[in-house]
């Protein structure tokens, strides 16, 4: 039986260890890329949510103003201030359709009727 050279065994062990280290590094790089994409999408979502929050805050501020409350009470609830009177105009009637008086006869007949 032939004995394996110790240098060859050490070289094989070093190669196996290096392959494991390279595999772990590649896995870490892939994981890092995926995480950076997730972070980017979450930052974009955060920006959209902040804009939505700002819009809702402005809308809340407008809705709580006395002017908005008064307009809503007048338009949707039909309320009036003391001393005011509601005037309702009748709905507009549909205009009557006039009969079609377009003359579709040829031009020479129109001239004939005009002069004779």
C-alpha cells in the first residue's frame, strides 16, 4: 500500500476550505443584493406613505375648518342661518322641439319658387 504524501493532503484540505469560504462569500453577496433591493422598495413605499399622510393631514385640517362645516351643513343638510330664507327655483322645462323646416329640394326649384 502506498502512502499519500502529506503535502498533497494539506493542499487538498486547503482547497476544500477555500471552496467553502468562496461559497459562503457568494451566498453573502447574493443575500446582500436581495436585501438592498428590499430596502430600496421599502424606501419608495415610505416616500409614498409620507405623501399620503401629508395629503390626509391637509384634508383633515380643511375638514375641521368652520367654513367647510358651514358649507356642508348648507349643501348636504339644507340648513340655513337664522334670518335667511331658502328660495327654490322650479326646474327648467325642456325646450319645445320645432318641426324640421329644412327644404331638401334642388336649388333650381328654390330659385323657381323665389321668382315665380
